[in-house]
C-alpha cells in the first residue's frame, strides 16, 4: 500500500481524541505524564500551564513523544497560542474532555501546543501474528513488516 493511503487509515483508526502519555526531555532528563489529546488536521493538540515543568522542557527541546496502547509517535511540538483562541481546538476539547475544558482552558497561564509527527510506529496483529507498521512522515516512507524476532 502507498504511504498516503495507509497514513490516512492510521489517523482514522487513531480517532479524534485520546488520553496519551507525553514524554519530554531536557538536559538528558526524560519525564512523562498522561495528557488529554485531540487530533486536528494531522496534528495532535494538548494544553498545559506555562508554569509547569513540561512547558519549560518543550520550549527548550521541542522533540517529544506520545504513546497510547500499541502506538508510538515522535514529533516536534510547538506552542500555538492560548486554548480559547483556537475555535477548532475548543470545540473538540470541550466535546471529548468537557471537565478539563471547563476547569483549565480559560486559565490565564494555559497554553495550546501542537505536535507535528515525524515518525509513527504501531504494532498490529493479523491472525495473532505481530506486525510492525511504521510511517516515516518526513520521507513519506511506509513499512509493514512481520515481526519474527530476528
């Protein structure tokens, strides 16, 4: 299959929202935490407070990773403004994470971030046989490989 077709299928299967683990690093120290994430136009969006540790880490090192279930996503993260300034984000976030939206989105220190994926990997199982699916987004390369431990 071609990259574009398979990558579009991946996004459809990923869904519009997910609770994911976000990993960030600074000065060789990696930290991870669970985040409420919405997907919009091929990017993953989340909000956080600008006084939090992850904010400083992302600002100084925008290379992040997100994972959920059998999916790992690496990418570049950028601050894109305040949550309430992005109507598409607000609609999605309020729909999928209403409590978080009501509690945090309007706070003064809250900032919106978008992750642009560079590499996506996920394990898939076909008739109980494991396969690794890999999308190198930057080169538009797609790999579907049976895992045999070698």
